[in-house]
């Protein structure tokens, strides 16, 4: 049972990382096409990407807590690190 949970956990983390990479690539592409860059809140607003900042926070939670029992996308947002940086 534990092995199955670890396999699922690793697969789930891979999916979260893949999702984040796709989002970053989309932002980069859209930013280049539309000339948008800057703080994550500005980019999210300009490109109508509601939830971008929260997605980044969940991703960072996974990066900082790779062995957490609760994956980042299920973690309470207040447990995730705050991110207001540039993208």
C-alpha cells in the first residue's frame, strides 16, 4: 500500500511540475507575443490568467516540501509560500 502511495505521489508531483512548466512556457510565449512582462500579478491580469499566482505558490510548496503528505495543489494556500516576483 505504501509503495502504491509513493508511486501515485511521485506521478502526481510529476504532473504538477509538468503543469507548471507548461504554464511558464505559455507565459513566456504570450509575453513575447503580447509584449507583457513584469510582476506575476500584472502578467496574470494582462493575459487573463486567473489563478496564476496561486498556481505558482502551490508549485513552490511542492519544491520546498517534496516529501509532504499533502501535494501542493491540495495544500491550503496559506501553507504555500508567497510569491509576488517577476515572470
